[in-house]
């Protein structure tokens, strides 16, 4: 697993984030705010529609292809042809879960406690005779080792979240992908809590399928997502939808050959979310311009700072992993005597945006925030704990 050591990075584009003037937004693991450039792109697109209708559709189509190239860079795909633009992470997961030709006795391995979207579609395959093996990755031992040891000669697929949704536990995707490759097991990654926060390399990690919504760390709207499929694995999925957009020349309505594209476009059956594309194109461009290595360093620097703050707070226990290789953009904590709901209420009243997950408070700042915001949080938390104890 690559190690990103927090070091000096270029100054982030603070002017792109007016939300910095509206309290502390530590909720990017739920829904991220749009940068200024993204809001402006949507406003421009809306005005163009109002004044010109679809006169500029050729430009919209060119932007769609540019977006595939941006997402190729962000995911580490071998080609933009490996990128499909879907509605959400769940649609990508279901394309795999329902598209594979399962046989009775096959099994799927996944970590216990996965988010519902990366659990329910696999559980539903039990009706087709598929065994679902949910593995406790937080029990004593190495998380990757227990997942690998759970696989056998009937394992068809390993599905994991790159980063766990509740506490930010980060898996070593390269180790898991290599193990899957050696065993001819397909490897699916729900990347929604990593893509846009930390660098990702689907090729190096031997990932066969990957899905991630745009509305969290990618700082774009709901309703648009990236779905990556490795060329060698793509044809193994039965297509679940049919429509006009899934062809190499989607505008050729007089064709006699309606064979779906061999590239990832084959998963895009209907009309695209052109407004979502305009937004994600702007957000992805901002992240790439700053550089994902720099983004990752700042995200992990924030995580380290928060962990230090929480460890120094009396009665507070960090419920996220502390090991450097397990850290992500998420930091969760609880108090030994004060209920999480009371701390949550106090933080909300103080202008901190975050959420409760189980009995913990989940914090998730992004790269454009830094030491100033972390120190401000420390002061707020100290005041709340004094009031509640």
C-alpha cells in the first residue's frame, strides 16, 4: 500500500470554496459541497439551455468524452474506453452482481459491515445459489490476509470498499488485487470513499470493476457516477439494459447492426446526464489541476491533525484505525461517558457539519481545508466537552 506522508503542498484554491465562510464542513464522506467552478459550470449550462436549447450538443458530447479522459486519470484506468458514466455507485455494483453468469455453489467474499449498496446486491444472488461470505476485517489478524484466506476454488469475486464508510478503514487494494489475479478471481472495488480524496490506480491494483458516485470527495452532484471495467473482464457481464446510447456511433439511428459497443459505453443505455457531466467535468478538472498526490497529502495531514486533537481530548477515543497505512479522509470518535448524540448536537449548534455513524461521530474534511480549520474544531470540541461533562 502506498504511503503518503503529509508534507508541504501548494496552497489549495480557497477561492473555489465559499463554504469556508460557513462554519466547518467536515462531511465530505456524505455529500461534498460544490466548488465555485462547478456551480458556475452548471449555471452556464442552464443558461445555454434556456437561450439555445440543444444547439451546442456537439460540444456537450465532446465534454462527455473529455470527462471520460479525466476519470481515466483519476481512477488509473488503462484507457478512457474503460470508463462508463452511470447514475450512481449502486448501478455499477448491480451491473456486476446481476450481470455475471453465476453457478450454484459459487461464492462472493466481502468484508463484514459493508455499506448497504455494496452488500445487498451480492446477498440477492443467494437466490441463484451463490454463497455470500462476509469476513470480519477488524478481528485480530491482517485484514487482507483474512479476506484472501476466505477465498477458495469456487470464489468468483471479491468485493470491497476501498475505504470503509463508517470509520475510514483503508484496505491495501494492490495486495488484494494481486491475490485475485493469481487465483483468477474477479475484483470489484466500491471507491466512493477514496476517489477524489486519495490517489487510486485501478491498473496497478488489478481491479476488474470499480464504481463511485461523484457527490462525495469528487465534489460534484448526485446522479452521476464513474463505472470502470477492465477490458478483459467487461465481456463477462450480461447487459441488463438496452438503449440508443450504448453504441460506438450513437447518432446513427439508421443502422442495421445494433451490436453494443465493446468499450464501457455498452453500460450506458439511455440519454446521458449532460448537466451532471458539466458539473463533474469542472470538479474533476479542479482536482487534476491541483494534483491527486497533493490532494492526498493534505487529506492525510488533516486526518493526522484530527487524530492528535482527539487523542489529547480527555475521555475521547478514536474509533478509526490509527495505523498510517489504514488512514483515509475519515476520522471517527466517541467519548467514554458522553453519548454521541449529545456531542453531535453541540457540534451542529457550533456550525460543524458532520454525522453520527453508530455510536461515533464521523469527521471528513477535504484538501482545501487545513490546520486553521482543524485548530478551530479543537477549540469547539473542547468547549462542548467542558459543557457536557
